[in-house]
């Protein structure tokens, strides 16, 4: 049976610039089964789930449910307080905090737009453990996430204590997919050896760009631009590059949407990266069971050094 992941692989769909966009992630522990719309279809109080979804919409903060890898039978609710993580992903200003609130309604008191801008508002305490690894496993949303994601999460959890399953980080067709926090880099078509390489490199202050979907901090054209500059320069420091506001540009000769994206290195070097949304690839499903459609591919057409910048 053809799945969305096999269709994506057969078309050689690139992974770059496909990460979900979120400057800040709010992750709420919720054991047990999840439905397709996990915030409304889980043991989480439905009114709280809907309120969190509404409060974070269009703010730059994204909320998701997490749970420890393992069996997830619909057993009685655990008495202990759930763990909640908040992670800000901006280069040079990132943080990861953890809390165990007495009531999840306390989360509704947070200013989600301020959270997205990097103001943690005193939420929780600094997290001091290893980077969080979030593997998408929600089979009710897409079967590939369960079939491919759950074995990966279980294998990683055997050696890495900070592995969690997560409800949705986008890009089912790239399963197994995962997100690493606090940096916010997403990966697809992952396997355990590759993820362990990612974690080892991050511990040494280096980003692995193989199978990288992009940094969730940026919109997708920005993700493409950052990865292109990393490829050009060999820069691996996760906090060395920042992406500015993309300027829309028109192409008289093609119907493609395009942008000029500024990328700056903290040492003063800068580049202009031209990106277009390529719609010429054959139609394919975004997820299992979805209708065929053309999935935009963010394609870098030029990287131009500014003010005498060298690669």
C-alpha cells in the first residue's frame, strides 16, 4: 500500500524548509490515547484544550501534547501533576523552562504573544537536562507517524532520557519526524543512529544539517535561506545566523512566488538569499488519505554576499 511517506520518497521531495513554524513551543504532558485533534480529543480537559488552541493562534507560540514513549492504553488518569515545557528557539536568546502546575488552567494566564517574543514571564524554572527530542507518533492524525515514529521513540528512549512523543509537528510525509529543543531544528526520515549524531553534535555546539527540515523559528522561506547559507559557509554553530524579514519579489517570466531573504552572521557577514516556491513537482498527498496536491518546494535560486562578505 502506498503511503504519504513512500510517495514523498519516490518523488525525492526535499526535506529543507518544511519545518512547522513556531518561535516558542508550549508542550503539555498528556498520557493516554490522542485523537486526530489531540487538544480536543484526549484526556486533556476539552475546554482547556480549546482555550489553549485559541490563545496561541497566530501568536508565534505553538502548543502540542507530549507523553513518554511506551504503551498508551486508556487507563485511569494519573494523580501526579503533568509536566509542561516552554521553549523559545531564537538564536542567541533561546531558553527552555519546565513547570508542573497545579492546574493546566494556569497556562491560560500566560501572554502567548509575549512568550513567542521570548518573554517567559517567570514561567516554571530553567530546564537543566539534555535537549528534548520530540518524535511525532500520533497515528490518529496520520498512520505513518505511528508506524514509523513509535519504534524510533522507543529505541531512542533506551539511551536518551529526554525523549517524548508529540502530537503534531507537521510533515507526516517525512516520517519519522522529530523536533529538538531548545534550538528548534526539525528532522525527517530519521533513524536512531542519525538522531544520536544530531544530539552528539549539539552537545558539542554544532548543528547537523543532513535530513534537517529547518529551524522552526523562521517561516519556510527563512528556513531555506538559513540552510543555504550554512551549506555555503560550513557554519555549524546553531546561534551564529539570524534571518531577517523576507521581502516578496515578483518574477515576470514565471508565476512562482519569490522572496529575497536577508541572513546575517553574528561576526557581521551578511547575505541575500533568493527563494522561490516551486510548484512544478508532480502532485502528491500531504498525508495519508489526503487528496493529491502540489506541495510547494522552497527552492534557493541565488545566495549573494553583501558588503564584501565572503563565503
